[in-house]
């Protein structure tokens, strides 16, 4: 029970990687707030699964792009549970646009991607900071991506937004030190519904990664638990959870 009695907010915590993180945190004894903007049913299902497994969680609707809602959520959670120990910025959005199709990358896609992935993460970190500073061992974990390292991913703007998340992780690690550690996780391919990747893309990726498979939401969750509970001397870092794809490269 590495996170016993800790209060953890996971944005976008009801689906995909967010669900893996929520379940892992709850399994370690945390009170998990499963934040969602629109995925109410999925988030409530995640809460039900956590509760059935003996954990503690609630679903909480907040749009991370709405700063007033974000501030209200953190104030409410801190008041209700006596504080906040961990923020996991997982909420994200993307639309698949092949990189060569430059004219298809509309201003609307740019704005929604940057607003959700970058501005939303900033709003949450800024709102959480005063509460986190009051709790010994508090930390922030931002979910980035390996897309910035290769310039690939679901779109050019998605890769750019996640590069911004990695940069902002370092900035906040500097600003909030020594009270709050701030780190990031960059997943590779993970089988989720995010961005609407077809099954064949995941199947092909499994054949070419060094470990001949792709990471799971639960494995990203395990990395998040490590950063929240065990990595007490680590801040400003990004951990790749991509079965070796970035460090070693694809194999044939």
C-alpha cells in the first residue's frame, strides 16, 4: 500500500491509459478522483471496478480546458478529503491527420489539441500547486508521448503538444521545487481507443519493437506509481514506457 490514504487526481482517468493509472493508484491504497469531461459512463465503470477490487474512487466531471471548473475541482477535492497529494495530468485529445496532409491540419484541430493537451495541463498544475505544497512527498505526473522524439504520432500538432508537456514538466519541476516533484511519462503505442488508431497499427508495432509487444495501460500505471511513491530523488525527468522503441529503435 505505497499510496495509502493519499489523495490522487487523475484527469481523463476513466478510459485507456487513464484507467490503468487510476486502477494502479487505487490498488496501492490511494483515494482516486477519476476526472472526466464527457466519458461519464466509462469513468463510472472504472470507479465500480476499483470499488469491487476493494479500492476507493469517485468520478468527477471537470473540463480541464475550463479554468474556472479546474479551480473549483481542486478546491472542492482538497476541502472534501483534507488535501491533495498527487496530480496525474492524463487528459488529452488528438485527431489522426497524416503528417504529409498539411492542408488537413485545420486551425480547429490545432486549437483543440493544444488547448486540451497543453493549456489544460497548465491549468491543472497551477490550480493544484498550492494544495500540493502543503503535503509532504507530493508530486505531479504528466502523461506525454514518445511522438516528439521522432516527430511522428497521430498528427504534427499532437507531437508538438506533447513536446510542450515535456518542456513544461521541467519548468514546473524547477518552479515547485523543493516542495513538489514534477515528472512525466512518455508512452509508446498502447492499445486504447485514443485518436482512433486501427487495430493493424498496433499489430504491426508489436512485430517491430525490441520486446516484440507494446506497453499496456497497467504498465503505464505502474510507472506512475513509481514516480508518485518510490522516486523520491527524481524530478524534472521523463520516463519512456515504450518497450524500448525510443532507446533502441525498431527491429525487423
